[in-house]
C-alpha cells in the first residue's frame, strides 16, 4: 500500500486485506446430498455453481482493478479527502 493513490487499485486493497486467494472456494457440494452416489465421472469438471461464481469473481476483480483509490475519494469533499491523505496509516486502521 505504499503506491500513490492514483496507482492503488481497489482490487489491490482487497488483496492486501483479504489475501490473494479467490473469494469463492468450491466445497464440492455436488458430492454431498442427493446424487452423491453417482460415479466420479459425473464430477470430473467444475460444477455449474463453481463456474458461475468464478465468472462473477473474475468480472468483479476486473472492475475493481480498473478503479483506483482516487476514483473513490474524488466525489467526496476536498476536506475529507485531504484529512484522509494526511492521517498516518497507524491511525486509519486498528491493529
């Protein structure tokens, strides 16, 4: 997070806070409950839920990657933006 605000993307902020792992984690729900006794061949590829969630996450990451911190604070009042920029990181987020 040492980048200038105009080069700090929102997807970068998410990665710093949440880590680099995908937000959606498939738990293999198809292998549980009704139909779980089916052969392994039926579970070879990604399931419908997993495929759609990954497409959605990809679109979400692309959109956040196209936005910077400046894009978010630009519509706010100048005093708020200035106050946010001047505060040391230790005061912005509790440890």
